[in-house]
C-alpha cells in the first residue's frame, strides 16, 4: 500500500527535521565528550553518577593541581641549575 501526500513537505518542515537531527547528534557528542573528560579526572573517574557541573569543576581543580606541580618542577629545576 502506498500512501501519497496531497501536498509535498514544505521546506520549513524539512529544515525543522534536520534541526532535530543536528541537536540529537550534538547532544550525543556532548555526552561523549563529558564522559571522556570524566575519565581523565582522577577524583571523579571511578564515580558512577556525576553532574556535568561537577565534571567541569573537578576538571578545573585537576588542571590547577597539574599547573602547580609543573611550576614546582620548573622552580626545582631552576634552583638545581643555579646551584650547579
């Protein structure tokens, strides 16, 4: 059985459908990226449920810790280099 539409779909409805598909794709990509970020942050990687806000806040804290460690290593290197 073939069902025929009396009028062809409007350009507006096609664009609307593409918008929904794009939003869905964007949403799944966002979820994937949050999951990847969560796995990179040691303090939350083992937790099962964490809000997106918590993922971002913990990622910022982790980056700050890494930056502090790097600065300490650079200072130690400079001190060691100066005393040699």
